[in-house]
């Protein structure tokens, strides 16, 4: 059994939703992932899947954030 870590593909979206639902036992995280993907600055290279034998078994997504302080962004 070999695990591969790679960037997500469009064809992975349904499997990613299943993994997130199994991990969190609710739809909120899967919906959040969809919303992040819909943003203009989404970079699929920062959404990684773990795959074993061609099956998505894990997911992590990094997204940009902006920190605002009294001094600006």
C-alpha cells in the first residue's frame, strides 16, 4: 500500500466531499471547500489529496487570508 499526496483535480471534488463529511460528520466543511474554490484567488495546487490505490482518503486545503490591523492590511 503506497500513499500519494498530490494536488486535487476537478474529478476529485465528489471524493473530497465524502472525505470531509466522514471526518467532520456534517456538510459545513464540504460547503466551505466549495466556497473557497469559487473565489477568484483559489489555487488548486494548495488543495491536496492523499490517495491510496487510486482512492482519495484524505484532504487538506490551504487558502490565502488577509490580516487587517489598524495599520492596514
